[in-house]
C-alpha cells in the first residue's frame, strides 16, 4: 500500500455541495442504500478481472488503511500482491483525520471508471462513507461481477444517525455488538446507542461499585476492557458509542445491588419480569447523588464521546407519592402543581438538574428521553423523543438539541415502510430555521424483551436500513416501492458481513422441524407468519420472563414477511387493473401473469397444510400453530375461488361473500403470538359486496 503525506487541501478540492446540486434527483438508485445526493451513471465498467492498489494522499491514518483493506477484500479486488503495473489505482485523497464525535464532515465524492477508482473527501470519515458506497456498487455481468462506471457526490442530511441496542434486558455478547456495528457502517449509521442498565440488568463492570455488575448484572456484563474494545471497533468504522444508564426509573437492577437507592423500604432482586415496573431511585437523598457521582466518574472515561445518556423515561412517580418523606421534601421545596399538590415532574426536574451538573463536571453533554423536558431544565440537555413529534418540536423551541426515535421503534414488528416515512424534519415542521438546526437526526431503537443474542439481528435487519436512508438521504427520497426493491440487496450484503438475520431463523426452523428433510413445509408456513405487533405479545396468553427461551416459531417468523408483502403488491396490481377496466379482468399478458403468480402462491399455501400439520403435531412447541396453518389453507382456497370468478367474469353471491368474510375474520385471530401476514391482502382480493 502506497502512503503519501498530504500535499493539497481537499476543502478546496471538494467544495461543499451547492443547494442546486442537492435538489437534483439521482438518475437511478440501482442497489445503493442510502441513496446518495447526486449519482451520474456511465455506460462502461471497471473490468471484472481488475484488482485495485490503494494510493493515499492524506495524513497517515491506520483506521483508513484498515478500512480500505476490508473493502478490497470484500470486493475481491485487493491488488496489493499483484505484479507491478497490473493493478488499477484506487486513488484516495483526504485532508485530515475526522472525528465522528465532533460532527466532522462526512461528505465525499466517488468516481469509478474503466481506469480505476477515485475517492475525495475533506476527512477520513468521508472516505469511510465512500468505501461503504463502493461496496454496494458491484453488479452482475454474466458469471462475474463488475463495478459500473459512476460519478457520485454525497453528504448526509442529518449528523446523528443512530441505532439503539438494548443489552440490559437480554445480554448481547461483544461479537453480536461488533457484527451490528459492521452493519451500521454498511448503511452509514454513525451513532451506536448502548442501553446498558435497566430493571433486568446492569451490564458494565464497575471496580468502585462492584455490586452493580456482580448482583445487578447476574453474571452477564461487559468488562471495562471489552467496553474499550467495542469503542475502538466502532471508532474504526466512523461510529460513535453513547452509553445509557437509565435513572431514576428502570432502576430495579441498581436497587438490587445497592438497596439504599430505593424510594421505599422494599428489598429488590433483579427483575425477571418485563413491562414498566415504576420502581425508582430516591431523589431526595444525598447518598443517591453520591453513588451516581461515583459511578459516572468511573464510566465517563470509558466512553470518549461527549454525549452521555441518562434515560429519565417512564417514571410515573407513584413510589415518590407514597413515601411521606419524599412528599414532605416536595412540599418543603415548593414542588407543587397548580392545585397545591406535590408534583413529581418538578421533583424529577430537580433530579435531572443535579444529574446534569454531575455529567457536565465530567465534560459530558447529557441526553435524556423526552420525559425529562420541562420548565427549568437547562438547554444543555439533549432531548430524545420517543413519544411523538410534539416532544421533538417542543425541545427545539425551548432551545434544546433534539433527536427523533418515534416512528423508528423496530422492536414493534412493523413494516420497513412504516419506519421509512417518518421524518425528523418534514416540510411542514412548525419550526424556525434556527430551531430546525437543533434537530440533530434520529435513532432506530431495538428494545430486547423479545430479542436475545441469537435472533436480535433478524429483528434489526434489514428494516433498520430504511431508517438509515431516511436519516442520510435527501428529504425527496421517499419512494417506498424502490426502497423495498433495494432492501433485499442490502440484506444479502449484510449476510456477507457476518450478520445472522437470515441464518439464525433458518437454524431455529431446522431445530423445530426435527431435521432438514422436513424443513421446507415449515419454512413455507413460517414465511407468512409475523409476530403480533407492538407490545401485544405480552398479552397473548404466554407468560414471558427474562429466562424464557426465545426458541418458538414466533421467534423464527420474520418481523416483516417479504413473501406476504410481495403477494400483497401483486394483489394491489391486479385490483388496479380491474379498476381501470371497470371491474372486468382485462385479457392482457400483464393480467394473465398476475393471475398465474397469485394462483401459484395460493395453491402452494393451500396444499402446504397437509404437509406441515404432521410436523406441527410432532413438536409440542409447534402445536399451538396448527390452527393458523388450517386457516391459511382455507383462506387460500377462498382466494383461488375468487381468481376463478374474476377470470370468468362471474359475480359472487351475497352468501359467498358472507362465508368468505366470516372465514377471513377467523383467519385474523393470532395464535402462538403470531398472525397470518397475508390476511389483509386476501381480504382485498376477495372484496365485499
């Protein structure tokens, strides 16, 4: 690898993108995700046989050197060992080392021609983002893969593009964290929000307060050496690491370790239960702040990022109102509402101010969930809104920097489209230009009640890539169909990086089926199941605890069924043809193809029931799903009948519609915490009177 010291300033070589350039739509997105600011495709390509030899102009940076090597190896184009003058140049020019935590520039230009590849960027961060784009460029050409000729100019819309992973509810080993950091880098997410403490666990080693990890962590925690290792790994990929230690609520694990923090006389163990427990620290004791100060003094040096998250969410104050001493404290300090009653919001603001001053003393900026926003909270605090746009806008109007997570809760098993469309700054945002500048971006959030280290990848990816595009690409990039077209390509790329979002569910299906010879029918069935949405899984007749194995069919089912989505798209296309032909199925090749595709899929589901029922009956953990397989077969029979009616131009009788409606209504009912994802599309296909 050839290294040269800088001899030009790239701030001049790569000027900031003009407003006009940013408004130009890409000519084609191909497999790029996020969509770059400007893309101009050529007609040629870099030959498939060509290897690349790096030539770098910029200050020596070992992280960039390593990143370039990773990219060349992934592209199978590493020309380091090639004979002289046989490898084409990978020319990389950058001005200085970039620091993600300082919001340094990430813009870049990338050019691929038959003669080589050129990357220009003002900082090393831009180089890393350019390399991520380069890895998405390969296209098939016959039996080989080529890099198409292209000119790309790109920069992010928001500086804060995050992913929260919850290691408190289910512990996530370092290997899991690292492979998700690789996935983040691939789609240009740049903030890893590490949720490290909650009711179910405290996950970082503390030498000064060892009960936190030995008792609160129940034996599963990160050593400080592991934390430093993760931070270095993330930094090498241009990703910041922001820890969250949730206080004063979500604190049961803290109280199990140090009972003196409690707001009552109860003795707690680490909670095995899910849900909002409404257990909080006592904010009136100086010993509470002394303990927090000790911990923060130890933790802040572990995390070099200037931002430090203190949680602050979901504390309803019931324990405070039930403690006479705390109530008297509120009265003594005039923490009263308009009716003269003790006001828990004012007490939490008091707590937040104390914690804020503590965090600032260690050189950090405090981040908290939107519950901490209120009168008297200094504007230094950053607000992360999970409850809606109102909290986001209220924070910006009050002078706070703010982040959006509402709409990006990927643990709710919602569609990629539902996460793709919410925008931190829509065109109608009721903010002034100065207030808009306070919106830093957003974060996808992966809470882990129903995701352990085995299946967590499948609950994050590939849907989190939709959030990544929303936070990186221009506001105008909002084509849902095109996003879905590109998502499988991203999913395949992530698999090559070591992600388990496809392999882990397949392995679980193999175990449930009892062997490879029986997996096909179970897979056909599972592909159209989805876990029940939002947090309904808590209320579906099965009691979950922290010790419940996540090894049932609901855990192998996709968060969003691609098979069901494709079926739904075809149904809508057929209905659109019907509408344009005034209710008569047109005799066109497109109509015939759609009918054939839908019929083939429906017959597959109809006949699969006979094959999968013995498998379901043979495994006690699968028997609860037998009803859904029967319902899928019956609903598919209805769909096939409707297609025949459409082909013949026959209108169903009212009685047929009534029977169909009753059958499809029954098919909506969940079982085993799953539901049939194809039912809404079948209801549209069958229609009504």
